[in-house]
């Protein structure tokens, strides 16, 4: 018996080893835990009469949550990382070397190092409902370094292993069973009892049946060509590498290193493979991309501990939620709420609008059914959470109203006035707007304190960010409720003070404006899109304008232009294009032409309008757009629109797709060096105008963080 | 004893068999009205004590349709629900159950209603087909299987239509229309009398929709699963119904001597209705303003072959229990199963002989004044979704009593199988 792990031996000779990290609510594989686990392994191995070992978790909420990221963050050099990998590998290899059969009884989430532990066992059992198995290391800019890249392909075939390791996606019990990752799926409630029975069966039969079944699953034509054949393997890994390069422009080193580890290691005995894996893991862990992605992970986890306000407030749990407006945003918000099982009432002024909203929600659910993330029955149950209406009937029983009507202040004010007449005293009201002032909306409200903004990003089901907009009169309770709701909807919220463009659109606004100015200066807009994509943005600025809609970009641009007219040179491009009724993707024509929601080619009309073909000063063009955003972010911090650089990075990564491997806008600026950015901005100011004047905040600081 | 307060109610549009609501399951129709009643009244769902739904032919996939639809509507899991069946009076029986629970003190808040999706009543297999199929599945040798397979005949495959089955009284062997023919002949009710009544029904429903009187009690159905996707109005009434057009129809139930045609009978229809009922004191304490109260009710049995006279047996019962006479009633909703049947009741209500022979009373029940009868039309134009009609009558009655500021109103129906149902509503 020691700190984190204990074991008992049954009369039948089965040692049952229980994992129970006493320092955390989950089983995290920190140094002290691993040490304790290692000692217990030694103890078990010295006991006579033990004929099999079962490893199970004493935690109700999962098996193993993975490595301790705080410890991972402290590792700075490739040598240290390699050492850490070796230690884990050594312990897990001890399980693999046990003479007696070893069985993992997986009761819930099994992540990263946990997955590598079960791979070292001889057999794996999974609880049917709660199990999720994944190797998410790739998302943190590293790859499995405790044997994962070597043992997984040997167990479930290279093809399946690539899918798990390169995407980091989670396999449920059934999926894990289908590919041979687990040997049996067991009802959750009897898992641990059954594991002992199973061990007894293995003692009797040596598990021949299960090993044969596993072999059968990993025996297709592709597997035959890749798993036992170096050339086949080489071809498959080369294709995988090319796909990754095409998608990431080589910005992410970890998947390439993982592929390398598999390519080299799988041709050698396991021992040598592990050596190679540890060395390459060290390389990956020392990259700046890894540090940046770790930073992103922390940004993602950050809201979990936050409430969005400084004071302590009692949250109300909304029982019923009303949504006003059944357009694309309204429909998507309703779907999101229903997905999380909130009863929703959706109102619009016309029947055809309501039905459109309902159908939009249904189509989003249908997509989930197609992806097998919902059963048709679950979809039905969730659709039933939504009811449509043309009147305010039902709004008297909502504790929360989300408004998503057209982006026109008079309409928003009218709707607010109408619904306030029937809302409960303590209900809160959130307006989904991308640019209109919440403080202005509050001006005529009966209860301005309960009103705030809730800026979802389009498409709602994909974009993780929610900007919670705090108006001049919004109280803490309202902010906290909307912040909490955003978290419940699996979104990443940041609190932003009401000001033109809020945070993300303000930064994107100056960026898109600069892109338009560049195009007007004669730069080829398709080329700009290309180099920005190479920089790591999910799409270039002109593609983004099409995506958002030229009308909306123009509207936001106008608002920003009015607010910052003293320093911003507003490009005339969006207004010019809008005049000729180009809308962007939703109208099938913008900078590009679209068919079936896919980009086809550059719009010939735009090529005529912007005939520029300059493709030069690659670095300067990027800097003009990006540094302007950095400068604007500094100004936002100076004006206390948001409170920390984390807010900026959260907003830019989760709301605007700023490349995660760069760690976010501020993190990236820190890596570049604020001093050099300020200098460049000063040069740009002389060359291109006063909008590049660096702000005090930037001049006075060495780093954002 | 506590009195039952009617807080509010709502119904779906009543739409003809195999038209716009044909692809909506009965449990969804009922779910929609339950949810809408909750939304409109703003009742905290945690306060609901029970849900009762009447249904003539509960669907095979939801035999206790009340429970299925309540859960679909978002009624919390701990709230129990059950389904009642009294054929055409199922929807009224549901209301009665609620009243009884409230009077017993077993409940303070009940959602009660009724539903029928006649479009979804299934076709059945013939018994001969069923027998052969069962023996086929039990057969062991291939030879035996082939032998049974060869014994199927074309007539084995012809379906048995559930709706027809349900509208035929097994006991007396007559279908509902035939019982109306019996009444027409017994009381010498002419074809013209019946057709006139039918035209009146269509005209009244048309006028009521034109004046927007039904707008308040009918909810909008947003149907994402079919076309049209927005269903806002009843579709059974014909705005231009004429005597001439009706005269062209052939008698359906007695082709040689009959007078009952599809035109002067109620229609096969899909629809649902639900109401929120509360203990009166509780309603006041919670700040609700009841629209009306249930004063009394009565159910009576009569000869299945003249089931249409049901109201003449049940109404006096309800009146006696209320201590009222027909002259006190200011508004009547009498379900229009058949024009002949409504007219037969008019005769019976005012007949001394009927009262003496059938009710053991010396005096007639009292005149049915046409001016206060089905003022906004009835089932001939709106349709008669079996399980929903009982609730619909009380709902329509309550709304119109409010508009006319009436004190007492009567809702009554005849019930297939030989029964009558009646309920008296008061507004004070």
C-alpha cells in the first residue's frame, strides 16, 4: 500500500491494482503518481501465487486523465523531455514484461499517457457508456512519447493508429472495440467485478480467443501491405506527411515527428523503436509551437475557473430560455441550447421565418446524426426542446432571453421594449450583436442593468468564442449568468467592455481594412490570401470578407471608421463593392465565385476592379496587417476594453482563427519581440500613414505577458 | 368540495383526414398542445400534478399516449400521466378525471386534453393472414414451409382499415352512420333538414374564422417534417357550401332509403386540444384569473343502435347535479356527429314522451334554442377527431361564454357504443 495506488489479491490469484491519485480529482500521471505506481508494480511482481493482474481506477469520473501538464510545461530542453519520456516508457514496459497476463479495466476517460499504459497491458476491457480513449498529445504540439507511436500501430494496424495519433480524436467504447483497441465492451456498472472474472478466464484459457479476434480485425489488404511491409508503410506515411504539409504549410512540427517515429521505429524491434520515439519526442517538446499550443490549451481551460466578474454573485439556472429572431443566428443559437437540453421558445414575426429557424436547427442536428454523434432518437428528443411562436406567449416563463434579430438598432430597441413588457423581474436579456452598442440599447430599457451583449460567431456550432459584452449599466449578475451559460454551451467566453467592434471585430476590422488598402495599392488579392493562409490563418482576408458577408464587413467598417476617424484610414473598397450588390458567399459572388457553398474561382469582375498583380515584400505585407492588429490589441488593453492579454489571445484564436501554433496574437507578438514591432510600426508610420503610430502601452512594455 | 377552475386551453388546427397533418404522429399533436398550454399560461412545469389525455384509438407505439406526449412537451419526469378512452367522449372524460382529482384533493394542477390522428390509425392484417404467418414462422422443415407459403390467397392480403373498424359498433353491428340513419327514420328527419343544418355549420365556422374568433384557441403548428410547414387554420369547413352541392351527394349508409350523407355527417379529422385546470383556491393564490369553472358533469348509457341520442340522457343528469334547468343554459356546444343526430336530440330534449319513457321524468328536459347552439359551427365543418372533440367542445364553449359574458354553458356529446356525456361550465 502506498500513496496513490493500492492492490488486493483475490482467492483466485488475481491482483487488482487500483489507481487513485490523492492529489487530484482525476488520475493525473505526475511524477509522484508514477513513482507510486512503479513501486506497486514491484510489490505485485514479488507476490507469489499471483496469476493475473487487473488495473482499474478508483475514480468514478475516469480512468486516467493523461500526463500532468504543469510538469510538462516545466520541461524546457529536448534532453529533459527525452528523459521524461524514457521514465514513462520504462514503467509501462515493466507491465508489458510481466509474465502473468495483465488486464486494463477502463471505466471512463483514458487520455494520453493513460492510453499508453493500457497499450502495455495484454488485454483491455471498456465500460460501454462512459469510455473515451484518445491520444490528444498532437493538439499540444507533441506526440505520444510513452510508447504510443510504437505499441498502437503494432496493436490496431498502422492505418488506424495514424488516425488516432494524428487527429487526437476520442474513440468511444464501441469504436475502440471495432478497431481492436479493446477486447471487450462491458456494462459500466459491473466493469470491475467482471474484470476479475475475465482475468480468471484468461488464466484458464490464456485469452487465445481474444487474441485471435484482435488479429482478425487488423487483417485487411491495406494492413497486409503496411504492417508487415516496409515499402507499404513508407508509402502510407509519405502520403500522410504530404496531406499534413498541404493542410498546415509545415507550421506544425509534431505530426511530422510522429510520422518519423513510426516510420523509423516500426521496422525495428520494440526496444529500439521506443528509443527513437523518446528522442523525437524530446525534439517536439522543445519546439516553440509546443509551448504555444500549451498556452492555447490553458486559454481554453481558463474560463472553467472564472465567473466573468470580480464580485461573488448567486447564479440563477435558467429553466426556460427565449430566443428572439429565427434567422441563421437565431436558429443556430436555438440548436445549441436544445443540444444542451435547455427548453427554448423561439419567436419571430412571421411564420416562414420561424420555420426557417426550426429547419436550420434541424439540419444542424441532422449533421450530428450523420456524423453518428447523435442517434435519430436523441435528435428527436432535442428537437422537441424547441417550440416556435409568433407571439410573446411563453416569454413570461423564461429566465433568460437571447435576442438575435436583424442588426438594426431601432429594431433591437423595439423588440427589447416589447419583450420587457412580459419578462420576469429577475430575468436577464442578452443581445447577439456583432457591432451595435449595448450601452445605447440600454438607454431606453426599463431595466438596463440586466442587459448585456452575447456575441456568437458565425457559424455558431463551429466557433468556440463568445464575447460577453458589458454595457455601461450592465450589472455583475447579468454578466456572470451569460458567462456561465456560455460555458454550459461548451463555448469559451471572454468579457469585453462595450465599445465599437468589441474586441474581435475591432481587431479584424483594422486587419481587413489594411488588406483592402493593400489591394487598392496594387497587390494581388489572391496572393495576399495565399500568404496569409501560409502564415497560418484559416483563410485569407478576402476569403474572410466573402465568408462574413460584404454588407456586414462594410457595416462594421463604417462603425469603426466613425469611431476611430482621427487615426484610421478607411478603405473605400467594401463600400464600392457593396454598391454593385456583391454580397460574398451568401450571394454566391464576392471576391470569389461560389457554387454549392464552395469557392470556385476568383470573380472576374473583381479581377477587373483590382487588376493589381504585385506579389512582393511578402514580409512587409504580413507585418502591415498583423502589426496593426497588435497595435490595436495594445490599445484595447490600454482602454481596458478587455483586462488581460489572455483575453486578446482567446478572442483571436477561438473567434478569428488566429493560428494556434503561434499561441495567439499577443503571445506571437511577444515571441517576435515588442521592441522590434514598435520599430517597424514607426517605419510604417512614415511610409504609410499615422494609423501605424505605436500606442504608449506597446512602447512602454517589454512583453504583453 | 374544491371547484375546478379552467385557466386556459388551446387546440391544434382541425384538419381533414390524410391532409396537412397526416404525417404528424398523434403523440406529437398532443405534445404540441400540452407544450402550448404551458407556454401560454406560463405555468411552472414543476407544479403540474398530473396529465390526462383522452384518445379513441391510442397508437400502437404509444398506448399510453398521455405519458409519451407529456414527456415530449417537456412536462417533468416525476409528473405522472395516463390515457382515458370513452370513444367520442374521451377528451371530456380527461377533463372529468382532472376535476375528480382536484375534488379529492389529489391534485391542484392538471393538464387534460384529447387527441386523435385518424390519418395514423393503422390498417390491420386479416386474421387468416395472421394465422398463416404464425404457422409459417413455426414451421420446421422446408417442405412444411413451402406448403404453408403456397396456401396464401389474394384475399388474405387485403388490409382491414382501422378507422372503419373503430367506427363500427361490434355489439349492435351498426356503424356510426347507420345509427344516425336509425334516428333519422325514427324521428322523420328529412334530408333537407339535415343538409340545412350542415350548411349552417359550414357557414358558422367560416364566419367565426373570418371574425377571428378561433384565432385565440387555435395554435400554429410548425411542421419541419412536411409540406405545408406552417399550419394555422382548420381546413374542414367549406366557405362556399350550398344546399345544391350537398343535395348531389348520395346517402352513404343506406343507399336505398337513407338520408345521411358524408355532407351532413362529421368529418374524419386530425387534431388535439388541451386545457390547464386548477383547484380554484390554488389558482387564485397563484395569481391566475380563471376563465370559467366546471360546475357538473354526467355520463349515461343508452341503446348502442341509437347512440346519437346520448346527450338527451347525459345532459339532464348534469343539469340535475348542477341544480339547473335548460332555461338557465345560455350557450350550448352539442357535438355534431351527424346532423340527423343533432336534430333528433332537439326533438328528444323538448319531448314529454321521451322524458317519461326514458328518463322517468314527467316534464321534458327543455328546448334546445338554436340561437345558442353551436354558434361557431361544429364537427360537420370542423371535423371530429374522436378523442379531441370532448376537450374542443369545452374549450370553444369557454371562449365563447367569455365573449358573450354568459353564466352557464353546456357541452355535450353522443358516444359510439351508446353513451352520452355532458358537462356544465359556469363563469362566476
